[in-house]
C-alpha cells in the first residue's frame, strides 16, 4: 500500500509503457511524491504536472544522479533506466510491473481509454499554451 510523504525519483526513463505512466499517476494521486528528471517534451511535462508529478526537462547524467542518491536503494530496471524508490513495497510493485509481459494489455479497452484521455489532455494543454 502506498502511503503519503514517500517519494519516487525517475531518472532517464523512456515512457513508452502506458502501464508505468498509469502506475506513477496513481501513486501521485495517492500522495506519493513522484519526481521525473530527464529530457522530455513540454506536452509530456504538462500532462505529468496536471497529476502532481514534478518534472525537470533537462538532460541528466544518470551516473551523477546515482552518486547523488548513493545513500538510498536504487533499482535498475533496464540499461537506460534508474528508478529510485524510498518506499520498498512500491519498488517491488514497479519491478513486478516492468518484468511482466506488456506487449498485449490485459484489457485493450483500458489501454485505449487511457491513451485517449492523455491525447485529450495534451490537446487541451497545447491549446491553453497557444492562446497565451
């Protein structure tokens, strides 16, 4: 169970997996502080910030980040990804999520609805920026 005042730091992760994005959003909505560091597009950052997820759109040296976080548990999910999680049970959940087969979603309708909602939110945010 996720509890408030815990945090997740994501470094250099390529967000192609909708299940991961959804799990991070759910964690943020439950009160977990989620922070993403990396080189991301503005629409992606706007979407994450709408859900209370802090993003830094800048290039990040992951080896340097490892040194900064050297007093904490660091979980390597792939060669390009470092996920640092203070909450041990959340770390286990994320590792399980990454290790499961994600080529076919368990419920295609859920996948479609999630992608559609992200598209709509992105469009709204782009229009909002365009009007400024």
